[in-house]
C-alpha cells in the first residue's frame, strides 16, 4: 500500500527564537509539510500570544529550504481575497514555490464577528466560501482580474509576476459536507478534514474512524457528480483533531498513520506539542514517534509520482 506524506501544525504563539527552532527542527526531521492555524485569535487561547500566520510563514520560508508550508486554514471571516492573493503570491516567491494555500469556510466565533459584519447563516457562509475560492483561483491564475460577486469584488486587480508554481499555488480545501466538497472537486489539489468539525476530538475513537470513512465516501460521490477524478486529489487529515494523544508512543502513531492510510488518506498531520491545554504533549514523544515513522519510510515527497500537484 502507498506511503503517506507526514506533516505538523504549529500554532503561531511563540516568540521568534522558538518559532525558528521548531520549524528548522521539523525540516531536519524529514517532514514533508508543516502548517499554521490562520486565525486572528483562537478559542480559549484568545488572550495569549498569537501572531499573524502569513507573516510567520514568510519568515519561516526564509529560514527553510525543503519543507512545504501552508495555512490550515485561511477563511473569509477576516481575509479579503484580493489582498490575500497578493500575500499568497509573495509567499510562493519567498518560499521558492513551497507554499500550499489552505482554505476553509470559517466557523462562527470571534473571527467571524471581528470586522463588525452580520452573523451569517450556514448557507450564507457556504455561499461566501464558494465565492472566496472562485475569486482566489481567478486572481492566482491571472495577471489581471475583475470580478463582481455578492460577497467580494475585484476591480482590475493586478497579480504580477504571478505564482512560482503553475498555474497557481496548490489549494488545500477543508470541507466535511457535500456543498463544501463540491468546492473541493472544482478547485482543490488537496482535501482537508479534521473529522467532526462541531466537536473535534470529542467522539469515541471508533466513531471517529467511522466518520472519516463516511467523509471519504462522500468525497468520492461528490467528485463523481462534479466530473472530477477523486484520484487526482490528495487527502489530508489532521489526526490531532480526530484522536487523543496520537503520538503518545511510536506504536500509537504508527497505528494511527496506518489507519489513515487504509482509509485512503495521502497526507497525515499532527499538531506540534504544547506544554499544557489543547494539543498537550512532550517534544520528546512527538520527535520519537514522528521520526520513527519517517525512518520507516512512511513519507513520500511532493513531486513524486503519486503526489498531487496544481491542476492545469
């Protein structure tokens, strides 16, 4: 059975000296990709240190050489596609074509109310997300874009010189329902899931694996309806949002990655350990478990024969 690519998620909460150490360490470990949550503030960490993800990734791009970097995930809650696309284009340049643009619809909460707009219904957020991705795709493929939608407008927006990666940076689209998966089928290079978006990690473990299987089958069905070959898509799961203590031991992480592979996932990410609270863990356990998986050849590299690239 095919190998999977392994990655990590690092919250943007650390001072630069520690951020630098963490990210260069992840690259030395041999991980294929690493990601940053893109929020203005996040859940019960709102009153603690929290830096801008795109700025952090730009700095990270300058101190790393191989590892792919991305947002997990950027949303239209407080980002406008026109300004964001210019930042994405620039990040792709600074990173030498290693940036992956992770996007999602955006949940309710502080980020959704940050700019003072009305609270949107689930349907309205889905419609806004479809526009957000459509316009982002247009901006990042073309040097000049004009667009008029219900939620977003672009007037003669210039994107010069354009992305290093062609025809644009890869899109990693987070979705769990059929409407969001239709966006995946139309625009994504990578499908992203965290399992139960309403209560991440709260389900009993057998239920979590069952849910991931159902989501995979839903993706296959939606791709068939949209005329997209599901095999073209990479499929990424953040296991720290699905099961507890995924890297508690080498054996535990190997079993978790194996289950993901059996379900059809091509990419597995785990959150970098924090000292307390959400994603609590130890650096030693994380490094032991993930390094062992890399050493066993769990990971393949982007650009290999079975990896997903940007759609032409």
